[in-house]
């Protein structure tokens, strides 16, 4: 991440920083359609609330080399100028600004089976955003002294044994294949059977000057055995994705990020969160993501104030130097407060040396009930990589979460 002066950047492997302001939360829709030589079974044609369309990628028949999608889904895609056959064959690489789907209800995310092969998963880059010091100079909120750097520690493999809810988020942007981090979270509408993932808003949407990223997929326990960079050169897809590749079939972030987020600056960081509902790339054995990985974290939207939190853990796959994005790391520290704007929620901040690629990774602390819960996600940090900041999850975040959960209640 480059900068002319000390700055903060988003910690994903695809730079994205957002803007914050008191704006209502919006629904972001992701239609997942299996683009394989199999038939697809559609979901609801119309989405509830602000969402206007969705399709779920499930099922398949023996396949005869043709892509078959229900007419109402084809019609919805045509409204956005998307030809399924052309999309599968590379049309998704066209990032013409006039055609880049931007609004909440515009998100479509067709599954392209096999797109995320080992090479693309391994070589995806971190997205980072920059915020220079001038963005903090007029703070009127509460900002504690900058924390001392905390050296990120490698999570011992197998990652599934010690951090089963953590994984890597893959997506494509105009700059190429990118990575962030994400966390499996509990779904109150489907107890024990969640298909929900928590990440940062800038890992799904480019903000005010762009639209939705494409080919968004989650890989739980990526590189579970902690293979070295050299060993990964010959790794199979099963080595890198032992619990499968899960594509987003619905996603949602805040209006604050969509309307005001930018590639540089700290705007929107206080609202930099997103929820993704996922479905397996190759169909399902009937088990949910939570059942497949064996764990999910509850999300606490009423976590204790900073002075009451003794320790907070941030976890992710840092991909910018000196890291390479292939291994899972974590930092543990007592959080402080960071205020980017007096009109927006104060953020959590911890000392941590993780870099870009760790964006969206979960922050875990004892929640209001005293049990471990996700209370934030990595959003921004300085180019010097001495600390990370994450949003305090409140009403806006709960609105995003509840909308995604409600959409798939009982399904």
C-alpha cells in the first residue's frame, strides 16, 4: 500500500475504504446462478424489502452441455444486460463504468463452477484503501492514544481446529482477483444451520465511484494445513478448500458505503460491514455451511463499551508484504477508540501488524452475555501496519444482518 504520509488503508486484498454518515441501511442483492453444464433451480423471483430479484444456485441434472435457467431469471438478468453464456465465457471481465451494477438491488453473482481454481485462489491480491492523517485532524469524538503495535501470530494449523469459523473471501474487481477475510456467523432464523458469512463492506462493493464486485466466494479454512508458498504451487483445490467453495447468493451492506465509500480516505469506515448468504459451488449434501465446518459465531450488536473489554482478537489472511495471503494470523489486544468523524460511531482500534487481505476478518470478544462473539471486523489500518480499526456494530449493522437472515428464514 502506497502513501505519501502516514495513512490508513483497508485491510482487504482489494482496496476499498468507505464513507460514513447517518444514512439508512440498504439491501444488497446477489443472485447466484450455476453457470455449468447443468440445470439450475430458481429461488424466489422477487426479493423482499428493497431487493428486487434473486435466484438460488442449487441443483443440477445429468446435463447435456447446455445452461438452463428459468425464464424469469433470464429476464431479470437481461434487464441488467447480462447474457448468461457470454458472462460464463468471460463477459464478467468487462468493467465498463456505465454497465457496472451499483445499486443495492442490482447485485447478481452467477456461479461459474471451477473459476476459483488453485492458481486464482493462491494468486489473488489484497485490496487496500488509504486514509491520510488529515482525515483525523478535526476529530471531535473520542480517540484514544495510538496503540503499540502487536505482532500478528500465526494461527497453528490445522486452522479448522482452532479457528473453524475463519476463511478467505475471494472476488474479482477491475484490478483483478482480490482477497479479503470473513467469518461464519450464526443465523437465528436457521439455528445450527447457518449459511451466513460476515465481512467488510469494501470487500463486496467499490463504494461511491463503483459498484458490486463479482464472483464473490468464501473458502472456509483456506489452506487448512498451513502449507508453505512452495508447497502451494502443486496444491489441489481440495488442499486449499477442504470444506468447499461457497458462492454468495445474497449480500447486503450499508447505504453509507454504497453512497459515500471511496478508494482512499476514511469515509464510511464506521459502517464498513457486510453480510453474505452463501451456497456451495457444486451443490449440497444437504448440510449448511455451519454444519459443514462445525461452528459459527454469534454476532453481538450490543457489545460492551471499550473500557469494559479486556481483550479482543482480530483474525485474517494478511496478503500485503511481509505476508503473502496464504496463512491465517491473529492479533490479541485490549481495544481503544478511534473517531474519524464526530457525527459517526466511534470505532474499535487494536494494535496489530496484519496488512491488506485481513480486511473483513472477524473481531472476537466476550459479548454482552459473557461468551465469545463477533463484535466487529477489520476495516482500516495505517500503511505502516501498526494497528487496525473496526466498526462498532449497532442498529445499522443489525438491520443488514436481520434482512439477510429474514430472507432465508426456514430455508
